[in-house]
C-alpha cells in the first residue's frame, strides 16, 4: 500500500490553497465548488482541502478496492462504506484519462475513518 490522498478540513479554500502552495510547493489540480473541494498535488500525494472534511482522512491506494474490502471484511474489519465509483476521470484531471476511481471506507481499531482507493479503466467513457 501507499498513501494516495489525504483530506484536511479547510474553512477558507483560497487561504488554504495559498498556504499549501507557498509552504509545501503544492500544485493546483482542480476545484469543485460547490460542494467546497480543492485538490492539490504535493509530491506524489493528492491533498484534498474540504469544507466538510474531518480533521484528517488518509486514503490508501490498493490494486483492487473491491477485493480489498472483501479481504478486510472477512478478517472482521468494519466496513463503513462499500466500494463504489466516486469519479470517472474521462479527461485525465487526476492522471491518465479514461480511468474510474473507486473508493471504500473502513474504520481502524481506533474508530478513525480510512479510505481505500483503486483506479481502473472505464468501459463506457461517457461522463456521469
């Protein structure tokens, strides 16, 4: 596994963007407002600044999120949100075009929400 994305709460997206671009050499990726999401790239990790995020949320990149959920569930890990397609990257906003991003969420031993992410080719590349 590797860290794919970290989400942080930000009440002021403009101020937060300036801070991360200035102090962490982050690069702008995309903004979706509403609902209040700003994506930056910090090295090889995607940073999501979100008005409704918890204080922090880590996402792990896995080969196949559906299989990973099955594996973890069979070991007794609490599945908070089943695997589902979160974004169809038709134009390559987050990397290679024609890839859908699937996510699931689990709870760790301390009750923290943890994201699992995988990317796979889109069979039908029409936007959803």
